[in-house]
C-alpha cells in the first residue's frame, strides 16, 4: 500500500490546483502527477469520468470532483479546519466556494478561449503538458487542435459576443471587491484560509496565468495577486477575523456582494438547490457533482478539456 495520495491533475485545471492547494495546506503527503498521454492508461483504470482532478488514496480508492474530495479529506484531516466555527461565516464561506465553482469558471474560460493571444498561450501549454516531448514540428498542429476544440466550447459557459461585456464586467467587479477586502487580511476570512479561499483562488489563479485577465489583475488588484501567491502554499498564520458587530456586518456585506453582484441573475445557468439539501458547510457531494458535470461538461471531454474539469 502506498503511503502517499496521488493527484492526477493539470496546472491549467482550476479544480486540480484547488485540490493541490488544500493538500499543501493540510500537509497531506501526496504526489502531483500531470495527466498526460504517458499515464492515460493508469488514469482510465481508476477514473469513473474523464475528468481531473483524480485523487488516489493510499489504500487504492479513487476520488473525483474537487469539492467532495475536500469534504471527504476534511473528515480525515480536520486540523486546522477549513470551515469556520461560526455558522454565518461557514455559510458565507460555502456560498463563495459555490460561486467560484459555478460562476468563476465563466470569466476564466471566457478569457482563456475568447482572445487569440490567450488561446495561443493556453493551447501551447496544454499541448506540451498532455504530450510531453512533442517535437516542434508537431507542436503547431497540436496547438491548433486544442484551440479549435476549446473555442468551440465557449457556449458551454455562456460566452459569446453578446455576453462578452457582462462576463468581463463581472470579473472586474470581483477584482475590485477582493482588492478592498484583501488589503486588510492575508486570506478571505483572516489569517488562515477557509473553504472559500480554495474555490475562489483556483479560478483566479488560472486568470493570473493567461495574458488578458492577468494584465487586468496586475493593473487593478495587487493584493489579489499577493493572495494568489499565498494560496500556492497556504499556511495557518493565526485566527479568523473577529471584531464588533458593525465590522462583522461590513465584512459579511463585502463577501455577499462578491457572491451576489458578480453573478448577475440573467446569466444564471442552473436552478436553485432543491428542498432538503444538506445544510452548509457540507453540501451534498452527489448533488454538487451532478450539477457541475451538467453545467460545465455537457460532453465527455478529452484530456485537453481539463480547463473545465470537476
């Protein structure tokens, strides 16, 4: 039996780096394995769906879908907890994590595949990642194949010429809210990361690696850039934020605006959760998995589709 967890993922998959950041924070022994043609047979042997991240436990069990992965590991590695003990804060943390998974992938995917410079950058990185050792002669054709496939999927996240301005405005609003908020704290809720940090960081980290959204982020939100860097190797540096009731109300309003204002209702792509869903901060893993697969992966995507993995 292996002593380490194994994470099959990709640097270009927000949900992969989300899980990796959690493993690093909890100091869980693990091996980061970039999914590629070289390990495709092993991946398919364990994966129920062709999606990353795939986590193999030391006893050989396979886990997929980033949020249920974190929820399951949280029961095994509870300290330090990623769910705030205060119920209201726990709800807001879970709400922001949900927003990040379900709305945050829209500007991320839009910027990555809408503009030619971003298409080229992401296409080359995916091709080199998926096909290690590819020759320069074959690289150009591989990049074009990736670009053609992924640009054809823009409609899956609601990206089009008609929605371009709305999606990009939501990204800018998100950065403005976060810049003010993170100017006074290391992580979203204080001196250590919570559930919300992992989900939101994952999408914005991808934006920080693509030319167009990265230039916007650097120009407008230096504190967001610092937070993203901190989330690459997050640490427990103290307690969550506390204060008087007015400060808590202000902080909660800031977080609620992030989750509500950044995702306009007319762009909503899925219905409200059905009655009877489990209370936060432990959403139903099965329901989350099914909704995410419907909303972000309508077709069974190949390895190069890992930018919208689970």
